[in-house]
């Protein structure tokens, strides 16, 4: 696999994990507040929700590095 392909997919994997981890935190807090036992692991549920586009997210613009 060419390096350019690995680099592109690596960024999307990083973004997926980043968004899913925040969603897992949100789900965990929801279950705790409502005293509900999740049907499956919160991390698995979060990853599935992100992959099915059920989580809305937006990345802040990257800051420029100082010269």
C-alpha cells in the first residue's frame, strides 16, 4: 500500500477514535444520570454510532504554527 494511502486513512482513523471517545464519555454520563444499564459496552456503542453518522461533530480549525 503506498504511503499516501496509509497517511490518508490514518488521519480518518484518528478522527474516528477521537469523536468516538467523546461520544463514549457522553453516553456514559447519560447512563449514569438516568440510572440505566447499557446493553453493550459504551465504547462499542459509540464507535457504531459514529460509523452510522448518528453523531454530529465539527473540528475546530487548526491553528497555524508560530514561525
